[in-house]
């Protein structure tokens, strides 16, 4: 049972890259949190001038850090994590700008993480902002035997059809809303920065479980995200980073690489026969090539 929550120091980190309106709304939304010593820090990753100006006009300067370049998602969060550790935080709460929370969201995450010792991180049920009757994720699955593909647990299911519980049956926690224990960070290290975007939370959580730490998702409390179509950037980094992850942890890298190459080759053959490429073919093939070169020549 959690005691004296008002003495628990939580640092909420929001990385902004040209999403200022979402950041401002989330900053206000976090005022719902009561009973914790909550500090909110927005780390701007060299957004456009208009974004930066809006932040300066509407957010206290003590809640802002401005980077001179787009350092990537993990590197920007790591700047905030280092600041939070200097201030003796107990927990680090990483949030995407499009996330919205409820009054009890943070309390549910902290209670779940404190239920068992050696728990590195906790998550919540993430519902769709545009249709909150439907689940976006109840935790994440990593399918190592299927080419290290990732998937959202209970994705697109009605929330009333899925049990609300505290679950350890997950492989990693969605990085859009994850609470990291400082004890876990001190042993496991910062978020891995080699991915730039996507797969950093997969890596950190995989390493945590590999080293005996637990992960938990409390689906009795909710957060909400704005679901959007995955475009060129996602398809490039997802295909690239999947290979880097497999190579780093020796997870059937050669098999995954060869399977991806075969899929691309079959798409090309299909195009010769008059079929259309699947969406974002160029981004996917660029990501595949970049992943192979980085994994095999620069690792």
C-alpha cells in the first residue's frame, strides 16, 4: 500500500517537435494530477521558431529546455532524465504530446510499480481519443519468432470486452505513456539513443526483463492518445530499427534480414507483373538498407 504520495517526486517529460498545441494542452491536462510532487518538463527538439515562441509565451521558463538540434526521441528524453535525477526524482513519467490523462492515471501507475520489488516500469490502458470506447493498447508484445514484429495488446477491442487488471503478461510498455522507476534507470541506464525514433522503449524494456526486472501495465486506469496513420518516417525507422534491435541482442538477425529482403524482392516481382507496391515502399526499402549497413558495418 502506497503511503505519503505527496512526498513522491515525479518528473513528467514531454518531447516537442513541432507539436506545440498538443504540448500546451497536455501541460494543462497534467494539472489534474493531485497528491504528488509533480514537475513537468518540456524538451523542445529544435522545433520551428513559431513553436518555440509559443512555448516561451505560455510555459514558465523553468519548465522548458531548448535543444539546438533534433537529437531524437531518446536523447531528448535522456536530457530530461538527467535533470530529474539531479533533482532526486523518484519516478520519470515519459509522455507523448498527444497523450491525455485522468486524475487517477499517475496514482494507478505508481501503485502498480510499487506492488512488487524490482519493477522497472509501468504503463496503463491507452484508449483512442477519437473513440474512447476502443483500446489502442493494453501493453506491447514483441514477437521474436515472427521477425521481431511488435503489436499492441487488445488493439481495436472494445474496452468493455477486455478485463481491467494489473498485468505482467507484456513484453514492453508503449513509450507514449510510461513510468520509469529511478531505481531501474540507475541499474539499466538511460534510453538507448542509437534508434533516433521508435524501438527505444522496446530495447529498454527488453533489457530490463533480460536482467530480471518486471514490467507491469495497470489497465484499471487510462490514458488517451490520438491515433494517426503511420507515414514515411515511421516506415523508415521501424524497418531500420527492427534490424538494429535484432542485431544488438542476437535475435535471429540473419533470418529477419533475409526475410525482409525476400519480402521486398517479391514486391518488386509483383510490380513487374502489374501489381501495385504496398504503401511506403521507398521508405521501407530505405530503412532496410540503412538498417543492414548500420547493423553490419557500424555496430
